[in-house]
């Protein structure tokens, strides 16, 4: 495990190590978020708390298809993507706690985090606002003759915004190396998909932009990875953006404050039985990839990372009130 | 020194920076093949090529958003709003993405948004507005508004070199107003510094953009009456040059602020508050604002003349203040 390897752009299949690494990140996202839920209910997390429960296969499958030099603009259900691109768990916890050690030093909270130095563009509350930005990051790569790819993530609700339309259209017009990961979890807060679109499927929007679109089972990490790998290769060849609609279900509330009583129970039960982590574990066990000993070691490693990361975050000081006016502007010598 | 119009000075500054630094690029609607609605980037496509002079779709959110993305990557985008009024379609990108970026990440975001603005061009309510106060109320942005060709060039170069998002307000009525001396080559007008354009002792007049020229005419009108008006070109609206404003107000004890933007919540209110808070002891009369009516910009030239402050009104306001 450790650093992310370049995904093959040909027919190379995933190795056992790849598969275990993907499972590790899926479990890590779930474990960090579960710990976060406890912190939230203990009143230790200021403001709202969001998770990506049920999205882990999309996040990990897509991000795993990137090369180290590539860039991402994730959203609020993509915790593992941040970690896979180099953001340490301890800083994520410090971010949740609004501490000095967080990724915005208490300036912004929860999943509004990123690190431009690592090629991770920070999310903002305005849905799809990162889509045109991702197109611009890809534009810069194209201007400089670099073959890097930018992957951006957004939800079903985001596809209704003007920003999404403009960003996708811009990327398509200039054939920019962008991979568009649509996390269709069927609800935007309380609003179901049929109030977002009259299209039969969100992926049907792709031809309107002159780009290919593909729909995959968003709870199947292997399927997401395969689609993303192809889209990344296409982007790297200079053939432009691809829309990948990953179909899943939001199995918790929009935020932890949301009791999601508006979601039919049958729908939740149906998707609870299709938990992406459980599905992948079963497959890896059946294929003999996940041996009991390795399984235990992975679980222990994750538990240890959570405890160490959280301890570091809790030891991180609150931001200094004296610093409140600092950092609004960059200084001329800052690069 | 060259004799250039304000428009040519903008072009000259932009071209000089693009020649000096290949991370600088321009993006906007109709700016490449056509050279821009006002012709600022005429000839740029031929010189710099299609990846540095980008004819973009009719999509302000995409054009500003993509510029934010490129700036994060170390490029220095200059986005042209065809008319500054159209920036409303990009407000999330300007106010949330760009303005808050350094504060959230401690990473620079060098971005210039060129805002052709202002009236007296028979443009009506959607092509003539002065929207600078919205951005002055947005921490993280810088806002400049040159009145002269020299500053049009110098402030544009400063804006391009600044590591922060800068809203560059270029007044359309000044584009071809007259020719002025503009230094050749590279030079910078520092952001955040006002300039005393006319020295005086009786009344301080603070203004910027096209109104600054009306203020100079008004100062000329009252001069034979023995009223020596000091005219200060603010040039930079965020940050304001607090020292220059306060020192002029203290010198004359009278302050008149004139702007073309509508009155309520305008930059004039901020300048007035600053003087009232910091130079109250030196004042010998009320701090007075002259600004456009609190209405949309009318299309009819007759109505627009009634909407904007005119030279005679400014002269009258100077006289009233001088009499205190």
C-alpha cells in the first residue's frame, strides 16, 4: 500500500495489492466518518457534519484511476479522495474540529478543505462551482503542454445548476482533459431526482455537450474504476472530457442534522443491502484476495490511524483570536 | 512618452505584460479573432496565439471559474467582461471562489477581471452600471478604477502582478476621451495609492473614473471666484488610501465626494465615514456626497444627464462647502 500508482491505460488487470488498497481507502473513509459522527453527537464538531456513506466505491474507484501528477476537485462526500491525494487523516480531524492544524486553520469547516499544493482544489458550498474551476485547471495544463488530467466530482442536484452547464460546456468546447464524476445518489437534500431533471437519465445530458457519457453501478468499485480509467486515458490523449454517472443512493441524511424521513424506507433497505464496502469485501473474500489475517491487519491499521490522527487533532490548538484578520490577502512575494 | 488614449494605454499595458510573462493570458467573449467589443485586444491573437488569447463561450461563470482554476495552477489570467454589468453571471466565482481563496488556503490567486463600466455611452440599465461598491464590500478582492491613461496602464500592470484577485474598472466613456502622455515600457501604478491631481486649500474633492474629469472642470469653474479646490483621484477603491484621504481632508477641512455610482451604500459612504471617524476634529463643514440617483441607469440621454452628477452641480456643491 502507500503511494498511489498509475493505473494502467491498457488491459492490465488490477493486482491483489491494488484491490486491497482500494478496500483500505473505502474502509478508511467509512471509519473516519463514523468517528466524526460520534464527535458530532458529542458536540465537538462546530456546525454541520456530512458523510459519504454509500459513496465509497465511487470516490475510491474514480480517484484510483489517476496518476500522481493529476489533479482533483472533489465534493463533500469524497473524504477518501482527499486522503488518497496526500491529505493526512490527522489534518482532516483537525479540520472537523476547527483547529489550527486543520486545512483552513479554522477559517472554514467540515469538508470545505483541500490543498492546492497537492493538486486538491477545495470544495465550497455552492454546488457545481468547482466544475468550471476544474476546467480551468485543465486549461492551464493544456496551455503549458502538460498531460495531466483533472477529475471533478459533483452530485445529481449540481447538474441542475448553471455553473455545471457552463463548466461542462467549457471543458467540452476546448477538449480539455477533464473527467466528470457524477455521484447520483438520487436526492439533493430532500429533493428527489425527478425534481432535478426531466431527462430519462442524467448521463443522457452528455451528448448535448458533444462528449461521451457512461453510466455505472456506483456501488461497484471495480466498475467505477474501469470507467474512470478509460475516461482518464481518453482525457490524457487529448480527446476531451467524459461524463461518468455513478448510480448510488444516499443512505444517510444530507447532513447529520437531517433525519431523512422523506426517503422511502424500502429504498433505503434496498440500498443498505448493497453497501459498497460489504459488496467489495465479499468479492475479495470469495476470490481469496482478502485473507483473514490481512483483513485483521488492515482493520487494526485503520483503527490505529484514526486514534493517532484524532489525538493529534485534539492536541492541535484553537486558532488564535488575534489572527482573525490575517490571511485575507496574499503578499507580493508569496508564491 | 507616447500620446495614447485610455483604451490604447490598457492595450499597451496588457501587451507589455503578456510579452514579459508567458503565464499571462486573456480570456473573454469576442476578444480573439475580433479583438474585443471595444478593440482592446486587437492583434493579440496573431501575436500570442489561441491558447493565450481565448475566444470563450458566452458564459461568464465558466470564463471566470476557468480563470480561477488556471490561476491556482500558477497562470495569470486576465478575464474581459464584455460589459462589466455581465459580471453578475459570475458572482459565485468572484465573491466565493476567488475572493476567499487565499484566506482558506494560504495560496495566491493572481486574477484580473477587466470591467468596462460606466455611463455616458447611451448604454442604458444593462450596459452602463457602476458596480464597484459590491466588490469593495468583498474582503479578499482589490478594486481599482483609473481616470487617466497613465494609470490605466500602470494599474493594469500592477493588477496583473498582484497575487490577489483584482477588479479592474475601466471607464468606457474615457476609452477615446482624449490623448494623454503615457510612459513607455513597464511601469506600475501601485494599488492603494491615491493621487492629488489638483492642489488646493479650500475644499477637498474626492472622486475617480469619469467623474474625476467632471470634478476637475468644476474646480476650474470656481477658481476665478477664489475657491482653491483640491482634487484627489482615489484610483484604488479597495484598499482605499486612508492616509491620502485623511491628510487632504485635514488640510482643507472640507470634504466632497463625487461618484457616478448610485448614492446609497456607495464608495462615497465609506470615504465619508472614514473622514468622520478619523478627521472629525479637523472638519469645518459637513462631509458631502454627490452621486447618481438611486435608480437604474436610464437609457434616454436626457434622463441619464439628470441621473448623473453634472459639472454645474459639483461646482455648486464646492461653493456651498467653501462658504462654511
